[in-house]
C-alpha cells in the first residue's frame, strides 16, 4: 500500500461489535479498497449516546474522553453509523467546557470524523463499487446520518453502482423507524407503531432487501420484518457494497 | 390548564388503541407535510427568509422590554389599553373585569392558545358569561368538551362523521332529515348557528400571531374570517397574547407571516390576515368601541435568560407536530398539556417544571425532523436533551433506568472489562437463539420483544474476531 495512504481508525460501534461483526469487516474492506490503512483502536466501547441522550453528561463526557485518547493517532475516525459519527462530530465538542483542552481536542477529532459511506464518496472520491447483488433493494435513511450529516445521495449512488442491484424508492424513507436508542424500550408501544409502519412501507415495495447505514435502525426494522414473517431481509449498506453478503440477513437463521 | 403530562405513557397507549383516532391521525400528516414541501419548493429564498425571521426574533427578545413598552405606548395612542398579566389568574381577572364593565353575557372568541393556557372558557362560564368559539375546529371541540389536539388544527383528531353526530346532538334546530355527509354541509351548519352568536356577542376575544410595536397593532391570521367578525362586531375587542408575540415593525411581522403560512399549511398566505389597531375611529365604518390587550407572561420572562430561551422564537406554525412521528402516532391529547408535539415537549416542562412533565422530552427519538422543518430553526432536539439533563441531575427518572444506565456506563468506561462482559453476553445470546437468527422473547427485554423480534448476534464480537485474525495481531501491517 502506498506510503501516503491515510490511516483510518475504525470506530466499530457497539452494535456492530456485538451483533453484526460482518459490518465491521465490510467497512475494513471498503476502506482498504479506497486506499486507506485501517487500524482498530482497542480502547473503544461505545460513542456514549445512551448516556448523552439520557441526560447523563458526566458519563457521556468520560466516554468521549476515552474515544479522544483512542483515536488521537489516526488521520480519520470512520464509523459504519451516521448516528455515532454525528455524536462524535457534533456532540462531543459540547460535552466539555468551552475553551478547555478537551473541548479543543473534541472539535479537532470531530473535524476528521466521518460516516463510512460519506467518507468513501466525499473524502476518498469513490464513484462506484465492483461487486454484484442481483436483488431489488430499498434504502432507509437513518435519521442522524440524514439530518446531522447530510447523508442522502451518497449511499444511493454507490448502491446503484452494484451490478444487478435494482434500487427502488421507499415511501417515507426519511421517516424515523422508531428505534431512537433508549426510546424503543422506554416507549415500546409508540416505537412498535413506528416500526410497524416502516415495515409495511418496505413490504409494499416488494423489495428483497432493505439497506441502511445504522445497525440500530436495522435491528429494529429486521426484528419487525421477521415478526411479520416478511420475506424482505435487512442488511447494512456496507455489507452490500463490500460484497460480503454470504451471511444471512440481520435476524435470519442459517436454515 | 389541563395537565395530564405525567401519565403520557398511559395516554399514549390509549391513543394507539383508539381506532377512530388512528384513522384521523393516519390522514393528516402526509397532507400537511406534502403541502409544506411544495410551498417551500416554490420559494427558492425560503431558507434566507428563515434566517431573516430568526434574526428578527433574536433582536426582539434581546430588547423585549423596549418593544413591549413601545407597543403599549402605541396602543394607548390609538385609544386602547394594555393590561400586563404575570399569571393566568391575573389575565382571567382582567378579562372578567372588562367583560363585567359592559355587562357582557356572551363572548365570541377567535382561536387563541393563550386562552387555553389560562383555561379561559371554564372561567367565563363559572362567571355567567357564555364563551363561543368561532373557529370551526375550536367550535367543534368546544361542543365536544375537549381541548384542542393541535395548535392550528384543533379538531384534527375528530372525523367528519363525529362532527355530524356532535352537531345533531348540540343543535336543537337542526332538521334530523338534513344530510351532513359533506364537509360543506358541516361548515354551512356551523355558520348558520354562529352567525347569530356573532351578532349577539358583547365582547370579542382574539389571540394574536404578532403584536407590532411601531403601530400598536395586533395581527391575526385565519382561513375562515372568523376573527374579523369576532373583533369588529362586538362593542369590545380584547386581544389576548403572550409577551413574546411582539415584533418591532409591520415589515417584520410580514416577513414572519411569509414563512408562517408556508410552514403551517403550505399556503403562500393565510386567507385572512387581519390587523387590529385601537377601537373604532370616527371615520371608521365599524369596529369596537373599546380595545384592550391582555399581555400574559406566565413564566416567559424568566425563560429569557435561561436554557430554553430559543423556544420563545416559536411562531406557532405547527410544522413540528405535522412532521413528528411520535405526534403522528399518538396525537395531541396524549401530551396532556396545552401545547402538544415537539413544541409542547419543550415548552410545557419549561413553563411548569420538569418534575411532572419529564415523560414529554423523553418521548422522542430525537430524529430531528422537527428542527429540519422549524421555520425559526429552533434546535428542538437539543432543547429536549436539555430537559433530560435536568431530569437526570434532579434524579427524577425511574430508579430502574438509572441503574441500568449506570451499570452500562460503568463497563463502557472500562474497555477491557467491557470486552469480557460483552463476549460473555454475546455468547449467551447466541446460544439462546440457536440457529433461528432471532429471539421472539427475552427476559428483561420484553418491551423490545413484545412488538418485534430481537435479531441474534452473529456470534463472537467484532473485536474478538479481529483480534484473532492476522490483521488484529499485526496491527502495523503495511
């Protein structure tokens, strides 16, 4: 690999780490194909959103400081999640006293933090991917990626470059799926209603697969799709773009 | 002020189970959001206008005392009076005083959320004065004895068929053979009854979208023209508004009006934009003999220097609730306060304290759609999170969620320990799922598994798998 290859610290995200390692490996493959050197800092757990969104600033700041230390040496921090990337990019700087050393480091890390697909297209200039996925696919916009990072066209553009993939429009693609972190367990009835609507909209398209950029949304949607006994599978967009679709879709068994 | 925000959880469950309500809710949001999107698309300078609007409010709030005093001077100069009310009770008493001075028996009302905030209707009734709502939606819910469920579409939760039933019950002169299937027929029926009420009213009370400091005018928009009749026909006109409604100039008011209608209903301008400046002048054809403005504070001036100041930018267009997926699922009544939706989830706790209302700012996925459509660019998710911070600091949340969060954070702050626990938990979950790929039920996670399956982990965390691969072992590989 060229010596001028940037070093990308992969922020795995807690959900990918725990539930869907394939997404992490897909991210590594995509980043390397885009000419990056990938490292996985060991002292990472979670971005701290559960604390931040529950009003627990103390723990959110402590976890943020841990991430600042872990990713200090990388040229970029890249996460296969718009919500974690937005947390690090936009929210970390607000967790520390303005003007403090930590606040400055958080701002600086925020500036080199990207969501995976946006990093590939916007920073590395990736125009397309060299892989097949001969299925009908819909894309669900994860809220944070869409509204905090402006990720909308990038994943669609790359998906359209996949051979055989037919990208169809999803009504209300930009409507929240009802995951919302702790929201889905604090307000399960409302969350269920929202994800039921989302699953119904997906089913109406006749798609084989729903793709998205955030595992939180995907687990919520996949959980509802399997409960509905729907034929539509759910996959992280990175799996499709990296051609790592040998594993069954999220929430589907080996059988 | 009705307030059942504390029982939001139960209210929401009831709303989700209410089939009629769900039919009403399923229809309205897509229409509102599509019309707004079209109106915005037709106006390339919409975002610039939003910035200008925001600057107007920023400037006004910075100099609120000055503009309020200027407004009062101008009202007096045009022959009217301004009454300052710090509390809902003071506002009610002042209104009663004005009504009693003219021996009022009946009062017509234009739509006013401030009247809801001070619970004006029951108070007037207790004092022998009949309040008559003249906005069609408000009139319907007044007959049904319900509070509004939306700030600009108060009866959005009611189906046409229910309106027909309500009219048949409440209008003794209505011929039972007359069909009321069409919206037009319902409007005609309401109009035929309201006409008499307009003519009989002694006092007309309207809200205000804006108060103009340089002219002492109150500006109100409607699509029914009901406020024109409410404020011109009776002998006395009372404007009831909260103090953050003031803007410096007429020009400012019209800048805000241009984004108000587009954000609210997708109209370029509301059908009627009505200005009221003082009582009838000598050469006026008609108008009230007396003009009063009751200015309500009710905690707003205290918010000026606090963390929720930005919610005072709100121009009450309703776009946040028209686009909120939580509002769309449960409707406005579930919020249990005067103001529903994201606006209410920020404003209600800011006005009445977080202790009784903490369910509201928590009942959001922080999806950010409200901020995206807010014409005043109010960072609603940020303000919701601020309420959560206050709730956390004051230890108001449930002990269970606090413990769970504390336990999770304990591990998340200790990466090596976290790895051990994560590996163990994932192994257990994978085992529990077997080859099925997802779990239909899981102890301690039933709020998840009640409505959806829990996808099982693939097996082995990423960090462990990565560590075992050559890649993880030779970190510096080139």
